[in-house]
C-alpha cells in the first residue's frame, strides 16, 4: 500500500504521528494538514534541529511506516477473522502506540467463555487500565490476578498498589508495596515503594529504604552493578527528595 504514497504524504503521516505520540500541541496537526510542505518543514525544524536528531528523524520515519503497516495488517486480519487471538494482537499494538482506550475495549471484549478468567488477559487489562488512569478498573482486574504465583514480582502489582493510592486507600496501597519489599530483588517495585512513601510524606522510611537499595547494589559484583545502574541512580536521586 505504501508504494502509492507520495514522499510528502509519508512525511505528513510521520509528523502527525510524532505530534500525537509525543503529545505536542494539537494545532500542529492542523498546520501540517492545511499547509503540508510548510507545516512539515516548520515542525521538523523545531523538533529535529541537529545531526543527531536528523538521524532520529530517519529512524522515526522508518518506524512509523512499519508501525502503520503492522497495525493495518493486523486490523485487516481481525476484520477477516474475529478471534480472541487476533483481537489481543491488535490490542497489543494499540498499547505500544499509546491507544490505551482502544486497547482496553478490545481486551475487554475477549473476557468471555474460556477466556473469562484468563490470567494473561486480566494482566493486560490491569496494565492498560493503569495506563489510561482508570484506577477503579485497575483494582477490579488486579484483584482477580492476586493469586497468580508470579503476581508479587509483576508490574501489575505495582499498578494495583498505586491504584489504591489514587483511590484514597493508602492503607491497602502500603500493604501491597510492603509485600513487594524483598531484599536483593524486586528493585523496580521497591523504588516505587520509596516514591509512595515520599508521596505520603513518610520521609524517614523512604530515605531508609532508598539507602538500603543503594547498599545492596553497592555490595554486588561489577556485572550486577552495571545491570542495576539505573536503579542505583534513581535511588540516589530519591534520597535527595527526602531531605
């Protein structure tokens, strides 16, 4: 299909996708649509003004075309064969593109029959509900997967803990974060716990936990330290927020 697109149309598609994906001002889309050449030129100059960014632009155009093609192909396959498997594949792509509401609706439509209690599907719904900030839905679906043996180490449990916080149930939120606070593991979860403690102004405990994470990582060998350098950096930054 893309062989019939003119270079300018391809550039328009990329610019509009970039505006949407990076949450730029909506009026850019209007300018790009009404004045294709000038609008694209101005937008690209604003967003990609040095050599490094020009390289990113080239890669971004390729990625946009591939993404649009993938979505189109999967949507056509779904239209031809309306199966749960095809719905989930399209929904997964929607999540990657930031189309959380559309993804959530597709995932929800799969919750019937043998998939009514499917743990993987419920995890996807929990995650997507969190991404679209529907915290009550996060709690609804998250509670359905609490018995999953891998739940304690999952990102979905982080989402559930934060959902309770946003629904003003800080006691349950703290309980869930505390359950994930296991030494020498669950570092992403524990960093989120530090953030939670800062949010509720429990600064002493937040500082202690961040310091504990730092000391654990610093006691590791060089390879493990390198693998966890981002966690270490974030823990150090969070300590500054506790003073």
